[in-house]
């Protein structure tokens, strides 16, 4: 039984109502068409009948109905093929087993087709009859079809010489007392002779028949009695047989041979080239002449004009007959494939070759006909991607193709998941299929930029890049083989609308509003140096409505900066910035400064004064709890990290009293007073490195009236003064190569590599000055990991002009004497230190250091404030260094200094040891 399922045809199921049996002749009816093509009858079924159905074919000979199975087809001369579109062709040899043969001239071929649709009970039958005439027959005819080889020879009438030979006496003659007419036995040559009687040959799958004028032998391919041979470089399947048969005139034998090509196809430059040996030695011995040479498609001959229109050529060389067919010709069809999930195509066509030749020394002629389906190797077919996106329209658009019509788009994988075609269209991702005249098709897809499947990022502040990665999932029908193709689309657009910040102040609060931009609230809000967390938002009365958010901060909030204190007011500032999550760009910022009512000093009638000191931004390192009044034992009654509040009577804590005509003035001072002792009479330790702070507080008392007067902050009482003049002083710091201080490292030598604890020799020099009264004092030196002099961690090398006493490797100052290079020793200071590195928890933080120095240039002839006391004359022994491991953090050094600043580095620590 031949059955056509979805594996051969397209996947659309045809629903057919049951109808009475129909008879069909050569006229087309209901999608069926039959015709005669030489020694074959051809029946064509339109795809509308076959698609999605199961087909059963029966041979009809009178009242006899025989179901054609694959084995019976090759034995009795039937074959079938289907193309990609679902069109099916059935061929029957006119010498087939169940053909009504009228004297080898008229042939009546009958078939019944049973087409099953949804179930075995839903069946439509079609009866087909076709009458063919075929004359004249060649002496020997050879037919090579898809699944069998057929050879027939002419049997002469009595007295007429044919291909048969009489069996001579002495041959092993059979007992002819039985049938008077029929085939007795066959001898196959492989090349060894193998004999079989008729019944044995039929059981082996061979078809044998004796008509009124011809003896027919039919063989499937690749049987035990066929051989594979190479003829003219082409692989051939060959059968050689001697057939013994009985006629009324006696016993005869006929020698027959068939040779059918199984190779000879070349694929060159998109061209199919089929080579058939010109001299088929298994069939023709000696010289011969070709009488006819024809090319055909699907069993039917083509004339020269039809061949020229299609681009076909048929030619002969010395050894071969050559047929050339362009890949893609209209008589063939393409098929899709997906090996390794990659899209490929193949092209199939069914050419026919028909040759009639005659041996020069004989009257017999031979007709040779080959139906030879050809399929190209799989050709990779990368789908073409054509993008038509216009960024300003905010829509991705593109075409993907082309594909054969057996390819169906099943789904698309987006960044968020897999969607079917219907789901895509429902979501607004428009998928369209576009068909073309050549039977191919492509798909188009449109996806808005704002869809959730589109990825977005900002390579620049105002630029958005939209990214659409896609994986298309296809299936090939009818096999439902799957493959995928990936594409990625990208478009950039300057479409970012940044958020904006506005703010105002009331009597006690900062009121700030943020309006979202085009990216919504996709940013990180920073209040001061801290991220706006949910806990902070609750403290700052955070409110949000989808397009804006607002916060309200008290002026003394932790994240506000106190800038300036005045008699009756306090100026504060809050910094709010919006940062991009990924690139940390500042999308918007606001520096809102307002002046708020604030009382610094209160004078009470009972002679009590209260005063509030504020740590403002200019003294950011101030610790309010260290503040005291003039009497340093008078500490704050209350203090935190920003405020210190004092309460005292006007006759205590060093308060001074001044008499005027109508009032008395009481004055005191809040300050950070330097104390050398660690704990002297309960006063906390302070250092010259602590920030300067002075705030004068005063009260006026008039007879029976108390009045609050102004409280102000001012600079140090004594600042270094210099005579007004003009000029330029230059100081340089250099690293010497050794203690001789003759050779120095140049800029191109950095970074300089040193061993651990190897001495580093530094020289700080005032250059281009000839004033002998000037002296250079190296006031402070320290080392850091980075070039930034304020970075942490840091380590003091020189403190207040002297070596750091807390360093176990003490810095050494070297004397400077006059020589040919040094004219004024007071202009130069030299010192050395040991190479070290910063560690944390016993791990080296970085293998390089930078050394920074601050120096002072003073006039030795002036006694303004004693700053020219010389290098390390009165060491204070109080530094900000600690006796812990190098790398401990120090307070960040201020950058608002009038001193000369110098840096040397980087100096790199090598892992080798010093020799």
C-alpha cells in the first residue's frame, strides 16, 4: 500500500466529502490528470487532493483489484513521486503486470485511488482508466525507473528471426509435456551463473512476462543477482540474464541485459551536469550509431525550443552523453532542511534521457530510457536581514527572508520570553508574511521602542540606545523540523529628557521638588554625600505621585551643611543630586542655600549667659566637644557633632567686664585652645594641626535692662605679615640618587623603584634667589598612596619641622654646606627616610608611595613672630601620627594653606631584597 502522509506533503488538511466512484481518462478532472509518455502511463494528482491525506493505489484489471505495495510496485512496473508542493505523479509501465495488453499495440491501464482524510471511514475513491498506444517497439527496450529496471526483447513469429535462439540438442531440455507457452527458467550472471525457475524468480522479487511479441524481465535495484559496475567512470546497476521459454514452435532462450545509472551527477556553479556513458558495454558490443537522442522531464520528452527556454542542454562527448540543467529551473522544486538547526535548501528535478541506437553489423535496434531523479547537496541558505528602522518614528522595522514556502514562522524569543506569532500580534508586534512570484516568502516585524521586550541603555547623557535581540523559531513542513535564526537590532536616539530640581525655604526647612524626566524615577537621589534611603525618606517627609517627588529637610538636618553663623541667623545649604544608576552621571543637581533665624547668645537678668557654637563648613574637622571658654576648664554644657552649648555666669570662666557710661560689657570667647598636656586639669588634648576657631560672645547690661548683643567669629589674632613688595620665589623638591646629593632623578625616571627600608634622599631647595636673609623651613612632610595630597591613608614623615617621633625609622636631617653648587645653605634642606609601604591587616595595600611636603620661606632679619627659629629648633613632639601599623587613617589635611607645596613620586617598592 502506498500512503502519502504529512511527511511528503504540506500540513494543511483537506476536507473532502465522500463521492461516488469516478472514471477518468486523459482529460483533467477533479485534480487528476493522466497521459501517455512513450512506454509509460503517467497519472498526476493535484496537491488539493493529496495534501494532508493518505493515498492508497490499486491496480485494476477487469474485475481484479490489487493493492500496490512497495515490493509489488518494483516487481510489476509501478513508481510514484511527490514534489514539495504536494503534487504527486504515479507511473505505470505499459508492460506492467496488470495492464490490459492488446497485441503489444494498445494498452489499457486501470487504477483505483483511495484517498483517506480524517479517518479510515472518511474515504474518497477515484477510478482511473487510460488507453495508450505504443508503436513501433524497438527490438530491445530498456527502462530505468526510480525503483526498478525493465528490459524486454522481441519474440519473432515462426519463420521470422528475432532475438531468441533455438535450444540445441544436448542442452538440458525441460519436460515440455506441461504448458505449451511460457517462461521455463532464468539464468542470472553475477558473473557466476545462478539458475532459477519461474516461481523462484518471482518469489525473489523479479517480474517476468511473456506477451504476444515480447519477453519482459523486471528487477528491483540492489538484488542478489544484480551487480554494481563502473562504465565510463559512471556507477551503474547491471543485470544479465538468459531466459528460457516455451513456444508452440519449441524451446528458446533469449539473452537480455539492462544497465541503469546510479551516479554520474556533478554540481558545478549552480548547474547540474548529468553524465551517462555513451558506450554502454553491458548493452552494446562493437560499433553503433545513435539514431535518436531525447531529453525529457518527469517522463515526457521536451523539444528543442522547450529546452532552450528552460536553459537545458543535451550534448555528446567522445565518452558521454551530457545533460545540463540550471539549479532552480521551473521543472524542479526546492526543499527546505535544517541540519544542526541551520537553514539549508536542496533542489530536486527528474530528468529523462531516451536514446535509440543500432549496432552497425546488425539489424536490431535498442531503445534506452532512464528516469533519473536528482537532488542537489544541501546548500546553506543564510536568511537575508534587511532593516528599515527610522529612529525618529521610534519603531524597529525589518524584513527577514527569503524562505521556501514549506517554512513556517512558529515563534519569536524576546529578551522577556517566547511569544507565538498570534501573541506577538496581540501585543502590538506586527508580523506579516510576504509572498513572491517565485514561490518564496519573507517575514516583516515591527516593534515599538517603548515595548518591554526592548533593552535600553544610555551610552551618553542625552542618548538612548535601544537594543532588540531576537531569535526566530521556524519549522519545516511537513516534517516539522525546527531551526532558529538570531538577529539583533540597535538604534540610538537623542531623546533623554533630564529630571529637574527646584527648591525653596521656609523658617525652618528646605523644601525641594524633583520633576521626573523621560526615564521616570530611574536614578539614585543623593542628599549631601548619602543615598536617599527609605529610612531617610521617612525622616524628610518624602512624597511621590508618579511624576514628581518632594522632600522637606530641617536646616539642621544631618545632610545639611552649615556655612555661616551671624548674630541672629545661620546660613545653611543642602546639596541634592540625581545620579545615573549605571554610569554615575549627574542627571541634575541643586545647591540650595538659605538663611534661617538663629540666636547665638542669650543674656539673662540674673547674670547668666548662654552661647551656642556651630561647626561650620570652613572648620569641617572641628570637634565641638573640645571647645572651651577662655577658662579652658569651662566646657560645653551640651555638645554633639555640630553644636556646642555653653551656660555660665558672667563672673566666671574668664569673662571680662568693661565699664562704659551707661552700660557694662561682659565678653568671653569660645575657641579651641592649644594645650601641650595630654590631660591637664581635665582639658582634652589639642594639637596645632586642629582647625582655628574663635567666637566672641558678649552681653551689655544697662541699669535695670538686659540686652543681647552681637556674637561674631573672626580669624586668628596674630597672622604672619609681610611687607608689600613684588617678586617670585620658587621651591623645588628632588629625590637624590645617593647621600652625596650630586645626582638626582629626573621626571622621565619616575616611577623610581626602591627596596623595602632602602634610604630615600630628598632635597628641598629655594631656587633663583640670591637673598641671604631668606631661609627655607620644611614644616611638614607626609606620604600617601596616591598623588592626591589629601588622600588617605597617610603617614607623617616630618611634623612641625621635626622628625616624627612615633616612627621607629626616624627621619634624618642632613647638614648643607657651601660648594660649587650650593651658594646659600639656608636655601636648602636635606633629609632622608626609609622606604616603606602601607599595609592593612598585614596585607600590602599598594606597592608605591608619594611624598608631599609643605615649606615656609621666612626672613631671618625680621622678628615678626619667630617663624624663622630654624629647622627643628623646638620640637613639639606632638603629631597626628599614631604608633600603630603604617596605613592607619589620619584626619584629611586641609588644602587652604599659604605654604609652598611639593610632591615626589611615585616611588615603587620592589619585591626583591637589597644586595
